[in-house]
C-alpha cells in the first residue's frame, strides 16, 4: 500500500507541476486550472487565421469523422508571438530529450520503427 500512496503523491506532484505555466523567464506563474479543463482535449491539427487585432487558433481532431473544432483560442498578435516562441523553445527541449522529429512522421510511426529496429 505504501507504494500506491507514493505513486499517488508523485502523480499529484506531477499534476501540480503541469498546472503551472512557464513564462519564458526563470520563474513560473501558478495558475488555477478548473476541473473541467484538467483532462484537456486531443488535437492533431490546427487552423490559424488572423486580422490586425487578433489571431484565431482552431484546434481539431481529424481522426474523428465529425471534423469538429475541439478548442478555439483567440489572442493578441503580441501574445501569439510569445506563444510561438515558447512552442519553439519547448520543441527544442523535446527533441534534445527524445530525438529529432521528422515533419511527417507521427509519434506512433516513430515508436513502431524503433521497436522493429528501423
């Protein structure tokens, strides 16, 4: 039972760490993540549109037949630029840890290639 308790504590610690947003500086900004958003939504594609005042990011899941948007984010051009810079920074860290991603290879295909020795 003790191992389950420590695993639960670890999971709680991981969740709390995940619920903080890195601002690109050394400090983190703790945020309240409402329960209804904690599970997140899966997206494997996005559409981005803009006008002089805002960027519109529509995230959708093309694996589902509905082609429905699962999330929409509307933000300022300045915030969008910070967001894209953070994405590039995090992708670089990911690739340093897990290897370079090809442009068209999915993670599932990459894992299958590693398992088969290819």
